[in-house]
C-alpha cells in the first residue's frame, strides 16, 4: 500500500499525531488532510493552532494589505484571550472586536454596561478597535450586530478573522458561512507565499473573502494546560450563577485542585465567584489548606482527576492587596473570576498552576 506524504488538497505534509496541527489525518492511508476533507465535504472549517510569535511572523504581511480584521475574544476569559500583539499584525487596518459567549453572562445584566467595560479594558491594553460588538455564536444572540458591523466597516475589503484558541472562532465562521456567504462557490484554501501555512478563504458575494487564520495558543490560560475532559468541566455551559462566600480572615477556598484563594487579612466580607458549576468549591481554614491539598488533590478536590493531577504544574502564589472603595475582580485566566467587596479591603493570595495568568481588574459585573 502506497503511503502518501502530502495532502492532495492543500499540499501540506500529512501527519497522524496531532489533530490540532496542519496536515492531520486520522488514518495513515488517507490522501487528504482532515481539514481539507471537512471543507470539501461539509463546507465546514475546523481549527488549527499556532503560538503567538509564529502567528505574528507568518501573518505579518496582513498589515500591508487592505483588510478588515475581526478579532474574536471570549467574555469568560477576556484578558486571557486578548491578542496583545495585534497592532503589529494589523498595521493600519481597522479592527472590529467581537466579544463572544455573552450567553454565559448572568441573566438580567445591563449589556451596555458590559460593552462600556469591554471598550475601556481594550483601550487600557492598547488594543485599538473601530467597533466592539457582543454576541453568542453558539446560541445565535446578537449575530445581526456582527453582520452590521462587518457591512459598515468592510468597504470592499477581505476580512481576516483572528482569535485565541477556544474563543469560538470556528463556530462563528461556520455561522457566517451558513448565513451569509455565497455557497455556490466552494471554500478554498490558499497558500501563503514562502510558508507552509494555508488559510481557508470563504467567498463573499462581491468577490472578496473571509479568511480564517490559525487559533493562537496562549499557555497562560488554564484551558490550555488541562485535559479535554477537565476542559469540559471548567467551561460553563449556561449563564453563570454567581456563588457568594462570606469569609472570615484566614479562610481558604479551593476551586477543585486547579486554584486556591486565601483570604489572608481583613474584616469578614463576601467574595463572589463566577466559575463553572461543575467546579467544586471547598472552603477550609488557611492553616489546614496545605495539608488538605496534598491529601485531597485529584480526589475530593477535583477537577483535575487523580491521573490528570500528575501533569498539572505546581501551584505558585500571587498576592494582592484589595483596596477599599474600588470594585475589583481577580481573574484566573480560563477558570473564571472572583469579585471582591468594595467596602472593606482585603489581603488575598491566589495559588494557580505555574504559568497561568492572574489579573486584578476593574469589576466587569
Ligand atoms: P475555536 O477554537 O476558536 O475555533 O473555537 P470553537 O468554535 O471550536 O469553540 C470552542 C468552544 O466554545 C466549543 O466548545 C464551542 O461550543 C464553544 N462556544 C463557541 N461559541 C460559543 C458561544 O457563543 N457561547 C458559548 N457558551 N460557547 C461557545
């Protein structure tokens, strides 16, 4: 049996080891990569991934084209899914920020307030955008606003869709394909000069394209360092139900075995956790926390499970002084956030697996 080395669709070298990387085939005797297969047979795109540096390097020429950039971020991990190097990538091209997964926000919120919060945060991070729209690609909420923004800012340009992994880029693009593209034309892949990277191009009615780019991997997100099974547990399925804990100083909360929150000093006060319902929160005394973790990680304190805990990086500490009179969240990238009371002030310590980003920010909600 003859083994084929290169995909007969896009020409990429075939491999059977990593389904997220280019050229993946599930069986050794396939002649077309899984990505091309899906495009060809289902008119459906699927994700491939790159590290940020490689992404910016490979796609740096986009700055020299006349395009519109659609930057998708995840409202559940806003700071974790922001592409901070975006400016270098887009050049003078306009960028629209699409804030996805708004279905996860607690019910009955004022979305305009959230929108203002997003705009302010984006500005603080130096992410320059001409428009911000919020939507849920999965639940089809606010999608018409995405289309309106595209129509308004496109002015005959190609649209480059960029985002960190897992923000819902594929879901959103597949919705665009179903609802708005000219499906008489097949999706095509086009090779980038001088690279092995090929991009999926979705034809629009005016002869321009929506271009899908690889998802950017940020290892500073909890979602990137855990197993697929645990990922399901920490990803909320429905709108978040805030869990409020009244704590005395020297009390600790465990979020499974993935993170730990120590209320080190301050008067009794409430802390509100916005995390998936499937993550078990355990309250204990600070004195007992180290021992409990050693004895119960992967068991009572789960996720992760007993096997997965072995490959979790050791926890490291991040200390914060929460001042009085400011509404602040502590975001644990990918896991969720803890809203602190603004009336009392506190000293807290967050323990997370080494490398996971922890951010103190103005409260979102
Ligand atoms: P990609 O890696 O950026 O291409 O993301 P995917 O489209 O594969 O989506 C990643 C995960 O997020 C999947 O589990 C999707 O079901 C989920 N997802 C995508 N869009 C939404 C959304 O609007 N709301 C919610 N709650 N989940 C979403």
